[in-house]
């Protein structure tokens, strides 16, 4: 798609920083950074990256936390046209090594840890003084701008390849292109609370939206809610469904002062109508319920005025088709699998032609989610076709978990299903067929899975079964478990 009125990426982001030259755009503890100061950081880092020979098409891995410098490094890496790979904190070593092996020319870190590719520190990059004058953009539209990795529960994270053309076509940094729901949200992003890592697609893109809307990105080193909202006088934050439920319960027990709060961005998993209604009742008209995927970016966003349980009205630039099992569109109101086209969608999975062919076809992205579009055009999610578990808003395929469990010497077969969990939304529940009479030890199984796939994939419960239930075809039928 063309860059519309935003120019090549990240020109619109640089313009937003320039427009906020004299106001705070980042706040980190006692430190306040203006748009002009952040632009200067971007220029310094861009000059440093170029000074190390990095440019269009080179892969750069970013192992960074949440700081103004981290944001500046991300934007600077795009200024010089590199392929950015964000690495989330807490990934198992094997997955970090995999990400650093994706044709990476250099790694940038703020921790001082050294990695196999040439490692550059944020401090060293920021010491470079950029020449005065406008920043020179080096990106080529069809180059891959970033690889946004999925959960990694397949053993090696899938990397969604998004081009510079797609990033330029996104509406995030361009107020003139904001759909109505995004415009409503943007008006509430005076002080947007961020935490964790800017490698998170959601955290980063709402940070860009905040700056473009004239707000301030506020770093929460201690992100527990509601304390962080009160302490930082936040107007907005991202929240998962389990954390929302806990916040609602806490407000019922002992209400905290949330008078500054204007927007909670529920992300990661569907919000039931009952829980949605309760949140609106207890917290007020502040709940925005977003739906999107790593492969697509934002698909739709429900505002507090939308009916509870929906994920809102997809904007005109987003196409949504609900299809039956044969791939044919179904009538309005009927359930089916969702296929979408968005301005900023990825074009493929990096170095994975088979996986790409399954998901990316004829310009559409197969979401593998089930849903329907009501008579008013609002989108409702009803299930998913994938065999997955969503833990703390991150999607994990259960196949790799089953394979790791089956490697244990006491396990003959393993089957994993998703079960509701008050703390994480969903959690893995394993059903295992033992070898002999000895029941496998839960702690040992959890340790095995954690070491290979990460703690989120470790089963919270293990049930020993003599054999799995079977479907009429004779194949195991996990729908009968639980």
C-alpha cells in the first residue's frame, strides 16, 4: 500500500516528535524528555548505527527494556532502513539464540550482555554526535522493516515480516488517517502507562499513537494496578483480561483513586459480555476492547459506547470476511472463520514458506479465529480453529508442549488443552498416558517444559489417563478431555 500522507516510514513518527518539540513526550521516573530531545537521541543513534556500517536490509536485534533510549533506538534503526528484530525479555536461551540467528548483523542492548553477533550498547550509540540537519531516511519500501515474533511456543518463534511500505500505510502516527474508534482513544492518551518492553507490538504502537496525539509516554517500573495508575496519574494503560478482572475485584473491595483514568486497552483475549459489562459498571466508560494479531496489526477496536462483548466496528480500510469450512463467505450474523486484510499486515513469515502459504494467501490473512459480523457491522469473536492456549495474552501452540512432555521417560503420550485460569486467562492442562504404573511427577514435567519452551507453557495440572478418548474416526479427540 502507498504511504498516503505520512511519507516513508518513520517520517510520520519523526514529524510527531518534531510537533512535540517543546513538550514532554516521555517520562521515566524524575526524568522528562521532550520531543526535541528524543529527536536528538534518534539522530545520535542513527549516526552511530551508520558509523558501524549498518544500513538498508541489515538485520538488527534489539534487546531493550522500556526507556526513552529504547524508543529512540527502534526509530533510529528504522531511519537507517534496517530490519528490526525485537527480543522480549524472559525468552528461553534457545529462543533468543534462534532470533539472533535470523540473519542478524548486530545486536543492541542496554544491559551490557554480549551476544554472538557484534553487540552494540545503547550508551555507545548515543555518544555519537549526529550532523545537524534533517534525518536522512534510508529505507526501501519493499524491504522488511521488522520481524515481529509470535509466542515461540512452536520451539522457534514465527517471525511476521512487515515491510516499510506496510508500516508507512499504518494509521498509528497519522492523525488524518485515524478511524473513529482510534480517534476516540487518542483523545484519552494524555499519560499512557508503558511497562515490560517496547518489543511488544501493542506497547510500541500505542506509544507512537500517544505521541502523535500530543500525550506523554509514562514508564512504570512497577506496573501493578491500580497503584501504578494512581502513582503516575495515568490516563491510559494496556491490560489483559485476567488483570482487568483483578482490578475490578479490587475496586469493589477497596476503591482506589482512578479519577485520572480515561482508557483501559483490553488486549490479548476475548472479553465476555458479562465481564465487559461489569468492568464498565465498576470502572466507568473507560474500557476499549481491541482485536488484532501479530500478523495483521489492529483489526477492530470497541469503544466504551459499543455493546459489551463485541470488538467494535472494523474501519473502512480493513476488510473482514467470515467464511465457512469451504472458504465461502457466510451471511451476516452467521459464524465462520475470519479472514482479514489490513493496511499494515505482514507479508509472510520470515523463512517459512509452508507456514506463510497456510496463513497469507491472495492478499488475505487467515486469522484462524471464529467470529461473526452482526447487522450493525460490529465484529464478535466466538472461538478459534487453532489448537492453542493463550497465557497472559500470548498465544502458545499446544503441539510443541505435547511433544516435549512425551519426551519424559515416564510419559508414553501427552495431550494438552487450554483451561480457564484466574491469574493468566488460560493455562495448559496436560493429560498423560504413563509408561508402566508410575505416575509422572508434575514438578519434573513443568521443569522440562519450562526449560524448553518457557514458563508460560508449563502445565498447571497433569491428569494421568489410561488412554485418550477417541473420535469415530479412531483418532484421539481432545474435545472429550476436561
